[in-house]
């Protein structure tokens, strides 16, 4: 049975809601959680209401239900809330009871220990690239990326693999025009990106240099699912001046480990 708090989440927005009202209530719960995830820090309820475009009273009702369900928790004494311990348990359950994901995490640990380099697991979230998990380099030149932060696909080596199943017209419709502009103002020509996607598809890996960060060299190899699709990649993020011979060794290791993580049919 659902707790009273969870029941209230589903019915947020009114007493004994009809199906349409229930859907709107659930949508607002999702929007609220997404807002916290994107903000990556505790927020006041009033600010959340503005961000998701919901009435303050409705937002307070949803937040109170999420607090009761321990999906949110109060932070400090000034009305801030953030993810609670129940969210940690959900994440723990996913990562520890999904055998394939456990293998991926073990591989990240092993590769970081063996190479001393930053290793990432990457994927798509909507039409953006995200780092799903990361093991940072322990070296003096530390490169790290925030897990879960959404990044424009054309900025990344992984992105070129993750959209490899799309044709040019699909890519034009999928990737926002503004996403070809790099953080330093440089513009990647869409035709150049399309050619990179085709090259990554043919060679089975992708490498980029000095795109999102002028100091990094990125390389990515595909992890195929049981149907042969690429929905995750394994990546190294290296200093841009890493010697070519060293990059070659790491690319060989990366592709080998990514193949080992691919499921039957990939």
C-alpha cells in the first residue's frame, strides 16, 4: 500500500481528482524534482513555484507530501528544501540491483585505478548529453565533470556516438541551433558535426579536442544494448597535451572495456 504522503503526491492539486487533474498533479511533481536536479542546490519553495510555473499553494502542498515521504528534506532554517534520503535509496536500489550497471561501475573503478585518468559513463537526456557517473583522475591536473549536468551534444565526443543512428534531417530537428555554439563563442558548423557523427559511426569510437574545454582531449567508445543500440558510452577525459602514443594505448583499452560491457546483440 502507498503511504498517505505518496497518495497525496498523486492527488496533489485537489480532492478526489479526475484523471486529467491527477496527471497534472503528477506532472508538477516531476517538474519540481527536475527543477531541483537542474538547480543542483537547495531552493526555497517560492522559487521552485516560479521555476515550474505553479501556484505557491500547490507547490507547498506537493513539497509537504514529498517531505513526508522523505523524498525531500528541509535544509537549514530558512525554508530551503532538497532531495531526501528516500531518493538516495532509490538510486542505491537501481545501481546495486541492476547487474549490468554494477558491472559498469566496477569497470569505472578499475579503469581509473589502472590508468590514473578521469573515466566517465555518458548518455543522453532528451536532446542533451549528460555524465551519468564519473571517476576523477587522482593526478595533479584534475579534470572532472559534474554528474547530471546537461551539455550540448555537439560539444562532446560521446554525443557523436549517441546520435549515430540519426540521419542529417533527424539531427537538424533534434539538436537546437544554439547548441553548436561552444562556451568560448566558437561555432561548430552543423555540416562538420554531421561528418563527425558519420565518422564515429564508421570507426566505432570518437575523439574530440578542446571543444567544451580548451584543455581537454576526450575519447569515447560505445556500449551497445541488447538490441545493438548505443545508449551509453565509456569515456576518457585527458589533458589536451597527452602524448599520441599514450592516447593510443588508452583508446585501445577504452574500446576493449566498452565491448566487454556491451550486451548480447550489441
